[in-house]
């Protein structure tokens, strides 16, 4: 399974963290996604070849506040830096705001992941704050940027 392979790649772990704790966890993750009302994950594929190249998720969905957390990974290295992440995020956020009717999407990204930060900004996300490494709020080893994007309000009807 490609997702399991990506999750064991040290370079990908540095960029997005580790998703699965054990080899069997990936199958339980997939099964839980299918049943979840607070999480949705979709495959990112190359439309020319059908090859699985990544995944995109909205998790921690709060239907009351109409918000959720975005996670994305382009796991196939030969697709890095070619716009696939940007396309996937734009399409997915359109779906999340439109079809799922959420108003607010947030994400966390390692401060050193310049390529992802550039992509998120290109997709309309803005930096809201920083979780400093080693603090009580965040026990990680590297600072995390908190970024978000709100649904754009509908244009007022023309008179």
C-alpha cells in the first residue's frame, strides 16, 4: 500500500509527520474513515495515469462551528513541485466549502516546510500563529505554523 510506504519514508515524516503507529494501523485508519462523520479522506491521483500519488483529508470536523483541519500529503516524490498539491488543495477546499458547507479550514505545518507553506498561501491560507516547540501547548521538536482559510462570502446580489 502506497500510503503505508510514504508513512515510513524518513523525508516525508520530516515534512508531514507519521500517520500510522503500526503496520496494521493503516487498514484500521481506512476502515474508520469510511464510517466517520467527522473525517473525510480522498485519494490524489494523476489524472493521466490513474496513479495514486497522495491523499488529502479534512478531520476534526465540527459541524456546529462548521470547521475542520486539513491534512495533505503528496507521497510520490516525482510529483513534488509540479502543482499537484496546489490543485488538490484548491479542489478539495472548494468541495469542503461548497458541498460540505464548512466555513473555516485550519492546518498545522512545520515551520521548515517552505514548499508546503508557499502552496498553502497560494491556496488562500494565512498564518494565524505559531506553536513553539517544547512548550506546554506543543511538545514537538520543531515549531508549527497555524494557518487557516475562511470561505469567501458570497457576492451580494447586483441591483
